[in-house]
């Protein structure tokens, strides 16, 4: 049974310090999106970096999520002005921008995601984000700047070493809503590829999360595989909890079901 939906936006909930959770979605299917959204999850990240998505299909997935009251964020394949523009014009609540390794990278991403005076996003109110109409042309920039979520993924050791400079962007205006530490990329950069539970990787994560939280930015940075992961993530101050990808959850559920079936067959054979 899905939990009762709140009327607050995801951005409002993050600002108020709530902890939220949702999966990475790599399967390009509106049906899968619909099923996931119905469960009551807070958000889903439609992953265009690791999933075979097109913007046309993503648009339908955004609508499917929205129809069930689930927030949709689009993860782009790269930090690219035109890709960020397309994603936001589709009406997604926000963008997840990868490969941020410096303050300059972060500023470029923000500029593409925000309208004047916070950025230089290409202006058009005649999109799904603008309601396709002329009604709010003069207010379109302020409405979008207020509601759009900007999530930056810091990947690798360099991004973490430049974290203080990146955080300084929010000292004047609150332009960054979420900073996500790419744990798998970090593990590789530190020489422990895939070992996201390695003490050194966790130490980097914990120190980074504290800095992010102290700047009143929501922090994320791990894929929760079980309750123990979730407990640890919450204990170090993560607000933005990402679950396993949709394909992985489906795989393991069916694998578990099939293994149970095999056990039953073995029992019958005896």
C-alpha cells in the first residue's frame, strides 16, 4: 500500500530537512514508471547516462510519474547546456547533472538550469514547463527559478577536493539544492573500484556530507541496498537517499522468486 502523498513539493521538503528516497530508473518504459510511482516513493531519477532513454520517451515518463504524485528528476548523460534545457522544458522537477569536478563545472550547470538573474537558461515559456501558454510569460523565469531542483553529482577525488569552492556558490544565492557524491566513481578514484563500503571511501563520504549539510544543502551519495545502508546514510546526514536501479530491483526479486521455486522442485523430487 502506498503512503499518503504530501502536498509539499520535493524542493520544499528538502529545504525543511526531510529525508526522501527514490530509485534510479534506467528502463525506458512508462509502464514501469507508473508501477514505481504508485508505490509512494518520493522521487525517481530518470537516468539518461546509464539508461537507453530518449527525450521523447522521458517526456512520457515524466508525465507518468507526475500523474501519481511522484517527483521526477532527469539525470543527464553529461554537463551540457542543451541537454539541461531540454530536460527542464519537458516539465521535470529538476535535473541531476554528472561529472562536476570544479567550481567552473558547477557554475556552468547552474547557468544552464536557471533563468536570469541566476543563470542564462534559454528562454521559452511555450513548453510543458511553461504550460504551453502565454499566461505567465512575465513570471515564467521567477516561477521556474523557484521550483527547479538542481542536483550536482561530484564524481571522483577531484570533485571532492574542490567541494569547498563549489559550496561557496550558495553563499550569495541558493542555487544548488542537492549535492550527490558518486560513491562508485569515488571508490575507483581512491583505488578501490566498486568497494563503496571501504573505510577510506566511507571516510571521504562522511566528511563531505558534513560540509554539504553545514551549508544547508541536501546531501546524497550512496545506493541503499538494504536497511543497514539506509540507517547509516541517515545517521551521517544524508537527506537524498537513492535506492537500487529499477532493473536491479526487478532482477533480484525475480531471482529470489525463482530460487524459491527451485527449492520447492528439489523438495518434490526427493
